[in-house]
């Protein structure tokens, strides 16, 4: 009896959150928030960048896909009246369809980034300098479906300012940062190759009646663990480089090593 009462109490407490989530999931998606394949995405980004400059807005580029639950959730939340009003007032936006992790690479490079590490990847940029303004929270939005609508409203309403970048003259720190850029470039190349493998399995899963095979689930989890680790590791490497430079320590950075994928063995 006690256990039953506890369960009823928990259900009652959770009801408002469940209702809110369901309401968001049932929200129709406005046309501008769909992920649609396009051969002119690079031109569209340039047009939106120019529009953002002329209207003193920020540029937002979202990389996602209709097969992705979190990408669809982001589109649904964006389509709610308050969120749509915020976005239209403050941003010029481009939604980039990444296919089955097979496209969008030229677009991400146009934005001076190595690769998208998940979907949806929400990039907010200063259109004048092409500077990424939300580097530290990009991965946060890959869990878009689990985030409350209030968090959307607060996050996208805030003033994103240019990062305070001091001119770097120390040759040791500059050398460290070059090494870190090369490290990320190497990982991005490997991740793109991994996307080819898991993307083919994903397409078969989504477009046939085979379902989610063990091969797909294992490969998907391997790639997920890898792609989510890289941004965190890069942030740690940058802090490590700054600490070493401040301490006069010119020893080698502790670059992480990642296990081989199952198809690489």
C-alpha cells in the first residue's frame, strides 16, 4: 500500500512535466525549421550572414536531420509562439540537413569549424567576424528533446558576446595551440570516416524493415562515445596548454588516445 501511494505521488508530481513535453512534441513545425536537402546551402549561409549584418542580428546555423529525434524536438520547440518570436527578432537562421551523416561538411568548414560532433549542432555566430559565440554549449543541444521549453527561451534570449580573446604573443602557447588544432583536424577526419560507416547502417535501419541490428547499435554507440569525448578533451588540452605556458613548462601536452573502432580492428 505504501509503495502504491508513493508511485501515485510520483506520477502526480511528474504529470506537469509530461504534459509540457507532450505539448511540445505535438507542436507543428514551421517551414523554416525543417531540415531539407539543398544544393545551395553555402549560398544561403552567405545570404543570411549578410542579412544578419544589415539587421544587427546574430547568425544561427543548425545541423540536423529529420530522422534525429533531438533535431525534430528542437524544430518543434523553435516553432512555439514565444520561441519563434525570439528567434525571428534576434537571429538569421539556416537549417542544414546532414542526411545520414553524409552531408553538411562544406557548410561546417565555411563556418571555420572542423566538423559537427552531433545532431542537432546549434552554432551561433557573430556574422561580422564569423566567430563562434557558443562554443562551450554546442553539445548541450544534442539532447534537445530532454530540455525544457523555459531553457530554450532563456538560452536563445541571452546576449551572446564576442569572446574576450587576448592577443597571443607567447611562442610556446602559440605552438601548443597549433598542435591542438592539428589534433582536432586529425580527429575530425577520423570521425568523418566513422560517419560513413555508421551512416550507412543508420540509413538501412531507417529505410528498411530490418530494424536496429546489434551491428548498428554497437557501431552507433562507439561513434557516439568518440564524438562526445573530442570537444571536452580539446577544451582540457587548451587549459593544459595555458597552465604549462604560465608555469614555464614546455613539456609535451597529454594528448588523449582513443580506442580503435570495431571495424578498424
